[in-house]
C-alpha cells in the first residue's frame, strides 16, 4: 500500500510513518518546502495537481496548527483555518484524482474529541451530537471539509483523537516537570473526565482504519476507560513515585491559561470508542496505569 501523510513530522505522523514502514507499507510525506525522496510538496489552501495523488492508495491527513497557546481571536482563526483549509485542499484533489484514476480510495483525517465539548459525566459515542464552543465548532467544520472526497466515493474516516499519552509530546509533556518536582496535584475539582489514549494505540487505530474497509465516518480514538482528572493525577504521581498534594484550583487555571486552560483542563468529556470496539480493534493499553508505565518507561 502506498500512503501519503500530511503532518508526517508531528507526534502522531512520525510514529505512524515508522509503524507503516516497519510493516512493509510505502509512505510519503506532504511537505511545504522543496520535496526530497518520498515527499510531495503542497501548500494548504492551494490546490495540488490531482496527478500527484494518482499513485497513492490512501491519504492520511494530520496537519494542523497546535491548539496550545493564548486563544486570541486571531489565534483561534488560525487554528480553524489550518484545519479546514488543509482538509478541503486534500479532499478536493483526492476526489478529482479518484474520479480520474480510482485512486486514492481512502481518506483518513484527524479530528478530535473536542467535537463533543464540555459534557460532564455523559457517556459519548460517535452517535452523540456535537457540543458548543470553539472546539466543537472547529471540529464540525474540520470534518465537513472532507465532504468532496466523500461525495466522490472515497471511504472517509474522521479519527476523533483523545488526550494522547506520549513521552515526547502530547498531554503528558507539560505535566512531567512539575510532577517530577513533587508539585503536581488535582486540577480544578478533579471530577472532570479526560478521555485519553496511548500513542501506540492511536497509531494502531490509524493502521486498523486504513486496512478495515468497513470503517467509515467518525471514529473515537480513545481508551474505553476515560479517567477523572483526580485519578489521572494520582496515577501519574504513582508512576513517577511523587506526591500529588499541590492542587491547581480552577480560578488559577483560568487566570494563568485563559479560555484554552479552561477548555483543555477543566472541561469534562467522557468519550467511548464504540466503533473501534465493535470492529474488533484490540487496544494494547486500555488501562491508564499500564499505559503510563509503558509511555514513561
């Protein structure tokens, strides 16, 4: 299988490309600079020549501006535009290539569990409606931007990715230093849910979706065991052999990190991977503590 990947140098993209290559697949990276070997040049928002996609069996779209930052009006528009325009660019050219040549047949685009918004203890599946707020609005537009590929007949999957546990990126990175210094603790009231997933399982879910022709539409890439933040924090402290006695109150999160901190740290999203489970995907790390131990070594 020949697979074209945007965002191939990112946390998930790099790990996915490595996994696919190890399994004998041929991967190519979409890049903005002059392309080298196994690379294709693109500019998000500007159409590619459909001929550039005609030799690929699948496109995996991961590129997009990181949401970590001060959520000013300008910053939020950059986040939205990077996801929507990039997805529309690739979906449109993939659709035209498919009409001409029958390839690529699969279009898998990253999305996020931010689609569901702040929902308290409500169990959320792929059938649940979107929430309200900035991230749900972005995710709705992000997924809708793949419509040209869907209308042309490609199999389209929207991977709604949860809080990724990884040693060199994802949600754990900003927590490791204070926790290793013994300064970690409960965030907010500690009752909010974090729907997490180990990096190995995110990568595995993408590979599974590439090869499983029955999968289409939104798919939650999360563990079946979302954790309350109080449990998440306690588990991280146990794995690092550090106390977790210094809470971070909600007012401090809002004061220090603004809307971004409130959304990412205080909102509660209890998401379940119903479609992955129904399709028989075996997660390597369904439980939080083994996942953290594997990630942190």
